[in-house]
C-alpha cells in the first residue's frame, strides 16, 4: 500500500519537481555560491522569502496551461498585441542562450576536474550532443522519467554542509531575520538570486509542460478541482525542493568559503575546488557531480522552453512527444539553442559572468512577464471559473512589486 502511494506521488509531482529542480541549474548553483562566498549568511533569508513567490507564479502558469490547453506564449499571442509577444521574445531569448552556454561550460569545466587528461571543451561538446540525442530521440514520457531521476542529484547539496561543524543558531537567525545592504554589489546579487529563482523560462516551460501532460492523458481528460489540487501539490513540492537546495548551497559556500576568506568565485571549477581543502574530497566530488547532473536536467528544460516560445509565437507544431520530422522547426530551435550556447564557450566569455548576467537579465525582465501573467489569471474570458483567488493576487502583486523595486534599485546603483 505504501509503495503504491509513493508511486502515485512520484507520478503526480512530475511537472512541478522538474521545473523546480531545473531552477537549481549550474547557473543557479554559481549564483547562490557567489552570494554565499561574497556575503556569507546575509543572503540566506532569500531561500525562505522566494518560496511563496515562486510557488504562486508557477501555479498561475500551470493553471493557464491547463485551462487554455496552450502555452503561455500562445495565450499572449491570442489575447494581446503582437508587440507584447515580440518584446517578450526579444527580452527572454538572449538570457536563455546565455544560461545554456554557461551551463554547458560549467559542466565541461567540472568534468575536466574529475578527468584532467581530457580538455573541458571536449566534455562540453560531448554533453551538448548527449542532451540533443536525449531530447530528439526519446519520447516525452521517457524524457520526463530521465529528468525526474536526475532531480535526485540535487540531494548532494543538502548533504555537503554536514561534513563540517555548523553554528545552527547563527544560521537560523540569518534565515528568519533578513539582512539588506544598499550598495551596488549586494543589490546586484539579490536581483541575480531573484532572477535565477523566479526565471521567465520557467513560466513558459511550466504552462507548456502542463499542456503536454494533458495531451498524454487523452481527449477524455477533464479539468476539475481535483486536477487543480494535484497540480498545486506538484508545484508546491517542486518549488520547496528547489528552495531547500538553494538554501544549502548558500549555506555551504557561506560557511566553507566566506568564513575562510574566499569571497570571490570567478570560475565554476573554483567553486568546486575551494571546497576540497576545507570540506574534504567527498564534498568537492559531490559538488562537481551536482553541477553535471543539474546541467543534464536543466539544459533540456531551457532549450525546450525557448522552442515552445518560438513555436507557439509563430504557429509551428510543438511538443517533445513529436518525432523530429513532425515538428522540425521546434527541434531546430532546440538544436540551435544548444549550438549557440556551446559557441559562447569559444568567444572568451567567462562561464561565471555569463551565469550572473543571465540571472540579472531574468531579474530585469521577470516583472513585465509577471504583470502579464497576473492580468491573464484575472481575465474571466481566458480563465473562466479558474481566475486568481485573493490570496494568489496578493502574493503575485507582492512578487511583482518586490522584483520591480529590486531591478529599479540595481539600475539606480549602476548609474550612480
């Protein structure tokens, strides 16, 4: 009986756990590592603070997908001026490419640490081809199954802090009592954290993947309150899992790097290597393996999200369950995203800088999309009986205002 319940739960949490875990990609890991190394425990509160915001916005996106039976881009196309759609494409696409490129480079770099005889560039090419093969040749259910099991890799980050002694009183204080510094560096890292936790690509992926799930269940699949309850449970679990991992990454780098005077991380391998003398070989290996596993999880989500956006915007056939010949344009966008991302490795762009830049770009563009999502979810013509509750609107509005203020503060400090 217990096994049956566990299997049912594992099946139900699919879309939520994949989205949540993909948020802790190599780019996210480095952003959190940079926050911990630069400011110690001062940003630890963000893991607690961003959870309700993430859960609320992702639930809205999932609900849009379930109610309209189309992705977020298609919904915007059907109900808003084309200028809104093209602005969205223009602002989100570069950040996704930067993110993919940074993740590929990060995976190559840490694999090179484990196998120094082979160049990091060769590993980057290998991972790019491997991900392409998985996305193009595996059917949707197989892809979901692979991605769900890759989520378990993130558990390594929860283990790492227990390899050394921690001051849990200070940790709890930093978690529940927010610290703010009104300077350029601190505000930029807060915007980067917000951008990598509440990322626009996740909005598109969540709505589109719910549509995929609907298609898998056939024409007799009817949306009701029970389905909505299952979806909310999946989203809440996925976002909670993501934020727990985020919490422990900031905690690890704060207690192992910042406290030992290592306050700047310029490369992904530095983040891993810095742990080696302080937390031991096991922690270092786990950190490196985590980067590889999360890259394999997140890059299909990133490239898939970009492909859904383009396919829905221009009316192309889309879906990971389609064969290449049936959705050629969709898979060409995925292939192009991976190739462009890989090409960034040869332009001399630092993977860590690319990761931070992509997170900041997400932080700047997310408020606009959150505003659109709130408008859609309060439109009875689109959502019918499934418009936002008062609670969802309060959290959504608070998310919009906080992210807009953080982005505005960052721009102010950049100019002054």
